[in-house]
C-alpha cells in the first residue's frame, strides 16, 4: 500500500492567502495599539506569600474590614 501525503487544493491555498492578506490589511489600517495602562494594581498592599497562620489571619481580618466598609458605603448610598 502506497502512502500519499496530503496536498491542499488550489482553492484552499487561495482562501488561506486571501485571509492572510486581509488580516495584514486590517491590522495595518487599525494603526498602532495604545500603550498598556501603567496602573497594574490599585488594591491594598497585602502580604505576599504569607508564611504563617498569623499572617493569614491578619490578611483575613483586613479583608473583613474592607467588606464591612463597602457594605456600609453601599447602604448609605442606596438610602439617599
């Protein structure tokens, strides 16, 4: 049994080429992309990679404080 390799049809090659040309034209017309935002993270500075249970507990307490503060803020805003 003779094995033959796959050869795409001429039509398929034409469609692939047309898609590449259209993609290149579209990206050129779109212009340069705007620079990425300098703000990477505006959250509170937490302890990175906590080593002990006490550090985990400290982070959990700060999170709970912020959750309560947001709840109070939302109720004040919704009442007005």
